[in-house]
């Protein structure tokens, strides 16, 4: 699941990677794992994610409107 969520890989390419490592897993099983466990992982990761900060700073910007 980590490979699918972290990288842009297809289920079949992950199946081939697992076969190279000696695991016999079908691509449909990987799809089921992703559908079942990714919401749980998302909740767990969001709980541990730290806030960016309390203050936001913004620089001055200039926007042209009708050439001015």
C-alpha cells in the first residue's frame, strides 16, 4: 500500500514488484487493501500531523487591473 499511495504506480506494477521479492499477490488484492486501509491511515496520519503555525505572514503584492 505504501508504494501505491506514495508513488504513481499501478496495481499491476506493484504486483510485479512483489513477485520480484518472492510474494505472490494478485493486483485485485492490492486494490482491496488500498480501499480498506487507506481511510484508516489517513485518519491516523492527520491526528499526528503538526499544525503549520499560529501566525501567517504575507508580503506586499501588486496586482495589475486593466493595465494599472
